[in-house]
C-alpha cells in the first residue's frame, strides 16, 4: 500500500481556502477586527466534538448555510486551529509560550481529535 498523507493534507488545506461548496460560516470576532471562515460541516463534525454538537443545534439559513459565532477566540488562534482540523498541521515556530498555552485551552474546548499527540512535543 502506498500512502500519500502529505498530498491529502495539502488538498484539504486547499479546500479550506476554496470559497465554493462550503456550508458553514464561522465568524471570529475580536474587539476591533473580525474574520469569516467558510468551511465544511462534514470535516468539522468528524474532527471536533464541539463543532459536531454546535452544528446539530444550529438551524440553516435559506441557502442551507449554518453560522457559528466565536467571540472568545482570537483570529490568530482560530487560524491555527482550523488548519489543524483540515490538514493535521500545526506550526507554532516562534510563537510565545503564553499563546501556545491559550491555544491548547481552545483546542481542548473544541475536543480536537489527536491534539494530545501535539502536546507530547512540548
């Protein structure tokens, strides 16, 4: 068997940046800034118990889009989390230790699959 996980990971990360065929909008709101992430419920449900529960309890709009508002997570934190959800990659090189601690708390809140493997590196 030949396995191409790197290609698969890159394909999913490209899907994250593609604005077509999404069915969930995640709005990350900071005090002076906000960002919208257009994502896919199937991936969120499979990779995060938090998002599985949220998506179960949210109604779709007329375009069959569900919206989740995250007011307690920074844009920078969520960008790292969503890249992990889609591609299984985490890059925290040069990141402050206190930020790493904060993102670990967010990851636990989202019940991210296999996040504990990342923690073993620290």
